[in-house]
C-alpha cells in the first residue's frame, strides 16, 4: 500500500526562504503547493517544480485561498514565509505592513474552511525584531517589545496565531543568509553583498554596535522539515511552540564582515567601524537582539551551522553557480 504523502502549502513560495523550502520538498514524500503574489511566476521556478501547483493569493484580502481548498485540498502543514520584511518600507507604509505581516486572512481560511478532525499545523516565520534589543541572548519567554513597525506587526501576528490557532509553531528567525535562490531575487543577500563590496578594495562602513544571530538558510529548512516530521508522526496532533531560530554566533555587522573577509582573503583594514546611531536609516533598529537558542537545539536535536562555516558554504555555492552559468 502506498504511503500517504504529507500535504504542505508554502505561503510565499517565491521568496528567499520559500524557494529554498520548495527545493527541499522536491522529494517524493511531500505533496506540495505554494502561493505567490507577484505575476507572472518566474519561468525558472515553473521549470524547476512542474508538479507543484501554484496559487495567486492576496494576503491583504485572502483572495485566492479558497482556490487552494478546491484544487489542492486540506493541507497537513502550512508554512507561512510571506512578509513585508524591510523595516524601512514597513515604517513608510504601516498599513501594508500590518495587513501583510499579520496573517488574518490565512488564519481565517484555516479556521473556516476545513474539518476540525483533520488538523492542520501552521508554521509561521516571525523575527528576532519582536525583542526590544536592550540585552543579550533573549529567551522565548522574554517580553516582546518591538521598537519599529516591522517588529510590532510581527508581535501582532504572534498574538493572533496564539489566540486563533489550535496548532502552531512560531519561529523567531534572525537574519537568514545563504546561497542565491533558483530564481534569483532582486533583494540584497547579506554575505554576497559584503563579499562584493570588500572585493572592490574601497573602505566600507559597518555597524559595530548592533548584534544578531544570523542563521544559515539550510538550517532553517532543516528546522521546518523536522517540525513537519514530528507533526506527521505524532498521534495526538497537539503542537503549540515558540522557538528562537538563530545561529550559534552573536555578531555585529563588523564581525560578520570580518568573517567574510577572512574566508575570502580580503583586506580587513577596508572594514570601517561605525556606530548604528551615526546613520539615519529611516527606522529605529534594536541594538542587541541576539537570541538564546537552547530550546531550539534541545527540542529538535539540531546543531546549527557556525557563521564562518555558513559563509564558506555560501561562497562555494556562488562560485559553482558562476562556473555553471
């Protein structure tokens, strides 16, 4: 008898994490659909995943979700990667930030469209920017006190999900870094940008007083896969989890740039130390939102990649891509 495949919907499948997830779901044990907002869909994505149905969904209105119900059916798991995630843009357009980042239409669809005896798990990507940033190594139970519109919209999303969803995992992700996606994105990828500016041989300003725990994208994909496996294998289908999803290193932008320079052999003297307060980015940014990831490691038995190893893997992947192209 053929084993039933796990039905997964990736909301925001054309974004950075979404595309990396689709690649991981390409193996046979998953039945996958994904949503997108931009039209038309990139040809590279259609070619890479010809068997994954795609659905145009407007997160602000929920238009498109019922098409998933009709054509794909009830998912076992929904992974929500969709977000307006540039803090400056959120500051300029708070209404859009709230209507996209607080997934009311997604939560309403899940609660109103499906039979309750077959439960669906929502894995929602949140952010380290829910924390205020006044200390090091935040734990999951620490107060969420965001300092900008982006962080506040993500706090509101978490509150909605806790209140309305029976089963959920909230992943508070730090900066995600790693190789470029199958269908290249216009957004700036942090490691690749640092490498390219240092390669030019000019001095570059980097903040020395803002701290994060950047996470390698493959680790985040593994975290999501392990959560899905745990959900599928559980008998009682009960899961309500909040996890800090960061890497093992607390780093400033200066320290990140230094690692990239060391791996690539760039001149360290090109890295100019500046204070975050010396630059007007049009948004307040938390100073130290490094996270304690003990709960993540113990819950899922994983060993996250160090920033240095992740940088090596990222730049090796970029080199291979350039050779192949």
